C-alpha cells in the first residue's frame, strides 16, 4: 500500500489508507461506500476480456450507493460502453469482438473507471491419461480452474472416461 501511496503522491493525490478487516472492506466495496478501493476482487473469468470487463464496467452489474452491486463496484455508467458489451455478447465474429473490446479499452483510458494493476493467471492442471473432454486452446468452452463457478460444473459435464 505504501508503494501505491507514494506513486499517487507523485501526481498530486493524497491517499490516507484505511486498513480494514476483510468483512468491513467487502461490505464497503459491495455497497459503494468508498472513495478509492485497492484489492483483489474475483470477477467473472472467461476465455477473453469480455467476461471480466463486462462484470467490472457494465451498468447492469452495479447498484445505487448503499445497495449491493453484483460487480461494477465503482458504479460506473456509460451507455456507449454498455452497448459495446451488448454487441459483443450478440456476435460470434472474433474480429468484431476484438474491435469492440478495443473500444471498451479506449473508454477505460478516457474515463478511468478502474485501474487494473495486476492480472492473475487462472492456473490449472489436468491429466488426459484416464479422462478426456477438457477445455483446450481450440475449444475454450469453460475456465477449468476448480474455483471458477459455474465453469467447474460445465467442465465436469464434458469429461468422459477413456476406454
């Protein structure tokens, strides 16, 4: 937190950390009772940025201050960005999807509703010795890490025992 505080000071922002226990932190985060939040928040994982960014930025995932939000904890609202996510969800054309996410990223750089500082990797391993049907690079039908909900169920439903 000291590094963040020092970096923000360099651009003229004074940060006064409020070190909360996890319950108090998440209560404030989910209800929008904060000015700046820093931490790890589980978002909707998926095979491309749409899943995480939509959960973080789409106004459908937010709520009024004081109400519990499903994802967009910063209460960001931008109808143009909502439309980009809606268009992404309505097409399977990967070229169009790529272009739409680039437009979302442009809005993020202009509006700065969230500042991603690190990106965690969804590590997982599996053995193909006895079972097949796992997600692959060519068929990323789910995120196979066992903590991903509801993806773990989707993965299990695709598995089958090799003969």
